[in-house]
C-alpha cells in the first residue's frame, strides 16, 4: 500500500565565505563568516505550493582560538552551522511496512541550526574533548498514530530545540611492543517535547568505555584485543539498554605490506545485543534481539597502491551527497 503525491522540488543554493587568521605568539586566532541563500520551490501535480516552498538567508559565524606550547595544545571553537533534511525525508508519500506500521516523508520539514562550543586539549598522549550543542528546530524521527487508528506512523518532525552535552577523554600511551588506547565518553541530551504528547523520555547521562589493545609481536605480525561497554542511553526519543562487546584479531603482512591476512573473532561473549524503546505520541516501539554479530572469519587483502598516492579531493560536495 502506498499513498503518493505527484510532486517535485526545485532547489537552489548560493554561498559566500570569508576567513581571517592572525598569529599571536603561542596563540592563533581564526575567524570566518559564511552567508547562505537557499530557496526551493515545491510543486504538487504541477501547481506551486506556498507552504512547503522555502527561502532562507542566513549568516553563519565561526571563531576559534588555538594555543600551542611545548607538549601542550588547546583549541576553543565556536561555530554556527545548518543541517538540512535529506531528500528522502522530504518525500510526500506513505509507505506500508506491515499492518501496524507505516512510514513516510514530510515535505514541510525545516533545516535545523546548530550552535556549538567545543574545547580540545592535548598533552602528549592524553587528549580531552568537551562541548555543548544547541540545536534549533532539530529533526527527529517520530512515531504518531495514523489518523487515530491503531497504526503507528513514523516520519521526521521538527521539534522546538535540543541541547547536548558531551565529553571524551582518550589516552594512547606507548610501551614498546604494547600499544593500548583507553577512552571514556560522556553524553547527555535535553530534548524539548513541548507541543507533543510524548511521555517516557528522560535526560540522563550515558557513558561509553572503550579499550583497544595492539600487540606488535613482530614487524609483520600484530594481535588486537578490543573491548567496549556502553551504559544505557537516553538519546532524544529513544532509550537504549546497555551493551558490551569483545573482539580479537591476528594479522600478518607479506611482500612489503602489499598482502595482508587477518584472522578475527567478533563478539566473543555474545553480548552485543540490540535492545531499545522509541517513544512517540501515544505510541512506543520496542526491539530486543541479537543481531548475530558473533562470528569468526578470515580476510585476505592486496593493496595495489602501497604508496597511498591517489588524489582523494577535498570533499566539497559531501554535505549534499549525504542528503541523497
């Protein structure tokens, strides 16, 4: 079953950027300003529609202050940017998934504006990153009832605002043949659901622990033991239960690293389960299953270009390609 409207959208974007950099001894100042003018015309059955058609003219400033001295470095940055909905989210149709679940697009979606403050500090092999996001009109995948029936309808909607706190501490010491990496991450979201009849969400902190270990047995033989654990996560409208995973890998290279053979085993203790609940307007969807990450495998690779000299570009159009 599908309800489809014959529609198409014309989309235009013009952009101007200005940047300035100034050294100040151990400090350096970078500032930038970007202007974007975006307009899109929405047509349904050949007729122009005023409400889903959009015009935006926005200024996006950015400023950063960097400091480097001896083995220390620090950067404090403030940025303002926009995130536009992907094109599939703007489609005007209803897709049948099963008798209890439909999904669709929303041509009335607006882009969200993200204001960010980010601090990054590095000392030798220790690094700290912390920041704050304020998101105006965040785009959230939301469940509602379909025309008041016992059918869940999922689509993206704009909420009032969302605030995110995050921090990460990473240690990467070197002990000869042993190279560990320890990481602890903190995150917490504060989503405003004003105007939506949604219950069950909470703004609680979540943590992720990661420990990757590399053992250099010889110049061509390496062993890896990777472990990770995450506490329960309250992310927007979704609550995810804790999970953990342990992987091991042994690799051997030949012919000046052109050939590589790896033997691996993932999720040794079968703990990487997918368990979550998504809350919506008088609805909730729960999933509790194991996705069969546990596996053993052998991988053989050959590198045609061991010098890594291929030009990869600067990614100027990545943002628009990702919207597709």
